[in-house]
C-alpha cells in the first residue's frame, strides 16, 4: 500500500497518521510492523514504518536505500 504527495509535502499529514493507526488497530495482534511508502512521482519514495509495541503505535520514517 502506498500513496502520493506533491514534493512540497514531504511528511505524513495528521490524517495520514490517523489512517495508519486505524489500519494497525484492524490488524491481528501478531502483526507488529507495517510499512507505508509515500511516493513523490518522478522524484523519490520515502518509507514510514508503523510499529505496535505495548498497545501503542509508533510511526517512524525508515531510511531505505533502493538499489537498481
């Protein structure tokens, strides 16, 4: 699952974060991590990771190197 933003909006919005939390809360307990790529068409992709720990969900930017 991914979605796009314009280049000037390089991070997740509050609504994006709320939606990610909703998705994580709908997942079975054994799903502790999901990745949410944010695509900037013809420019780059940033990766965000949602982690469930101790009944809390933390959303972090994940540095990933893409090798072509």
